[in-house]
C-alpha cells in the first residue's frame, strides 16, 4: 500500500486507467518546475502538501498552501507555480466534466450543464485531509477499483453539496460570443492533425480573421495557437497510454519532430512524454 511517507520522495506519479476513463491523478514531490499558462478540459481539484504555490486564475493571483484546496473549472486558463523558486509537493485530480455532471444530477436533480464552483480556493482543513487521503488511495495499485470509486464519490458529494452554487446567466451578447468560440474550439479539436490557418477557422465561423483572434483571446485568455498546442498535448497523453511510439505520436499530431513534441509536452505537463508514460502507477 502506498504510504503517506514524507521521507520517501516520489518525483512524479500518474494514475490513468482505461477502467476508470473519467479520472486522472497526479502526485509530484519536491518540484520547483514552473508551468506556462494552460487549461484542462476536465474539472480539476488540487492542493500542495508541502510548500507554497501561486496560481494565476482568470488573471488573478491566489496563494495555495497546506490546508488549502484549489478548484479549476473546465477550460479556464491558469498557471500554478512555486513562490520564490521553492520546491513544492502537490496533488491533482482531473475529472471528466460530463461524469461530474451525472453525479451532480444525482444530488440536485436535472441540470442543463455541469455546475461550476465559483470559489477558487478553500481553507477547509477537514476537506483538505480527506483530499490528501483520497489522492493516496487513488494512486495505490493494491486498492480495488470499487473502493477507489466509492471514496472518490463520497469526497465529491461533500464538495459539491458544500460549494456548488448556481451562477447568474450571462447576457445574450456574451452568450453568442462564447458559443462562437466553443464552435471554434470544437473545429480545432476535430482537426488536430492538420496545420490549420486563422483563415480556415474564421471562414468556418463566418467572421473576419482579425475579429476571430481578438474574440478568442477575449473569451479564453489564450491565443488560438496556444489552445491548439494544449489540445494536441491532451490528446498525446491518451496516445502515450496506448504505448504508441513517441516519434509516431509527434508525427500524428503535426509536430516538427520528436524534440519539438517533447519540449511542448514538458512546458504544459511538467514532465517529458517518457516520464509521463513510465511513472504511471
């Protein structure tokens, strides 16, 4: 069983299993590696067990330290980095949004969409301790799937009941802008292997090239190129778990070469593709 032993340092561990396709877990020990701005298409929960971290979330800075949980809603651009280059030990759990919505519907009744949590950080000592324990449970290869799933759901039910709040609907003009960019994001995801141009995407949307770039940045806080790279890396993570050759993955996703692929992957994941594959538990 994986023990919560702070004397034994684990550089980086990942849990992702085809039998639990809605879940990914990450544990990193004693790292001061910085991240570029990025996003996840998952609902993500994390904390630091040791050290202090600054998170940029919706262009605001928040401090995370032991006893503090952080929630990152799907598609929100963020970056979690060490303060003063100090090392930190942290845990992250990434969850499929539609799976989470199903759990929320069992609690709140019928929902049109996943209910986001508006609060970014929580100084909740009890929930923090439960999260740390849950993370170690999910990473432990000797614990049955059923126990992992049960404990995950118990934790999420407490989190959702305590912190989920319905938010006010955006005005109609903002809704149209968001719908346009969602359409663009879907088009990019469906054409990850192609070397897309701004004109191709803007023509598909029926708007000008210049307005498209401005609107995309306004809605997502990312350029279309940064979004494209992020989605390529998200897809690459799935291909890595299928044991596909690294050079083939780089080719399939349109990178110049494997070195280019490795460089972008590490910037966004904090580990090389090889480390990500080999450090699974």
